[in-house]
């Protein structure tokens, strides 16, 4: 089995944990591959150093070592090659991870094929510029529209299938997948949605209304987002999974739909979604 490993080097003892994982996998008969940028910092390790873009298509799966952010980063590679993803948590929460660094026994089950694959829907966004150009982006957790000038609010209109859903005056709007419902959307007061259920969740961020709540759309809906500006700079920004991808004006508009490609995660079925939710989120301190 050929496995590409992505490491978050900013985590405590990340290099030590990388050695633990690679040596465990190599002992089980796997071939491990790492990015060449790690070669000078990891020392002697039973792995090959090759750029992801050159060999990812030959891999059997992708392993990330870090937290949820590392998994999200890795997913952007994996979906293009239909690779399953396994997250090993060395971070704080690791909600998406199936393995904790303190117990690598699941890697033995991985090599025996004792796992299932769980598909998670993604969101695909298209920014339509007034000049006819387009910018495309894909999110595992969410697509967020927010103000550029942090002291001001944004005014955003949302349509579903060409019909108005509402006009929002808020710090921003979050459009999340069920996977992302336990991330930023949850912090903004959005609902927890089982990832087995495909849906698009709209959650306002600090809306200027007493009665503005989240809206859950069927996954096959097409949403259109327009913005207009009252008294303030006519520019807003788009962030995908926490990363800024573009700014847009009242002359532009954005379409959000379910992506044709899902992200595929390895699951050992030890705990269901609700058990993980209670463990990782409900009593987080």
C-alpha cells in the first residue's frame, strides 16, 4: 500500500510523531511518501520524498498528521485523485480524525483492510465577476462571506432557485456542509447536522435582528449571493475553510451548490458521530 503523508510541522513534537507513524506503517508493509520540504528536518526515516503533484495519482490513500486544519488541507489534494483520507490527531480537538497519536493500533486494521469509507459532501462556489470572468472554489467545511472593514457590517441578499430567501445585515454569512456544522457555523449559533445527511446550512454571523436564525437547504438547491452596501466601502470578502480566496463587489455575484465530488474518509466504526460529538465538542474546555 502506498501512502502519502501530510504533516503539520507547527504542532508540538510533530517530527517525533511523524517518525512513530512512518515506522509503524513501514513495519506493517506500507510504502510512505513525504513532501521534499521535510527532508532536511526529519532526519533518517523510512520514507521517500517526492512532490505530491507528481505522485498523488499513484497513492492508495492520504494520511494527515495534525489537527482538523491539516485534514482540510489534505482533502483538497485527495478529492482530485479520489483518495480516501485518514486523519491522525496531534492537535487539540481533531473532530475529523479517526486516530489519536497515543494509540496507533487502528493502523494495523487499516493495513488489513478492516475499515469503511464515509463520503462527505463538499460545497462548490463560483464567483461571477461583472467583466465575465469566474473564480471557482471548493470547501469541505464552509464558504464564508464577511466584511472587509471589520468595524462595519455587510448587507447580503440570498436567493434559492431564483427566489428570495432574505436580506441579511450582519458581520457575515456562513454557508456550511454538515461536516462544517460543528465548526465555525456552530460557534455562530448554527445547528449540528449529521454528516450522513447532505444539506447546505446558512448561518448569519451576529445579524442585526432578533429573529434571524439558520436555514437548512436541501443539498440539490442552487443558492445565489449578492451584496449591496449602505454608507460603507463596496467590497466584501470570501473565505473558504478559513482561507481568503477573493473579494467581491455589488457588481458581482456568487453561486453555491453541492460539489459533484465528495471527500472520502476512512472510518473504523469504533464510535458514531454522536459519541464523537459528545467527546470532542460537548465538554470542550
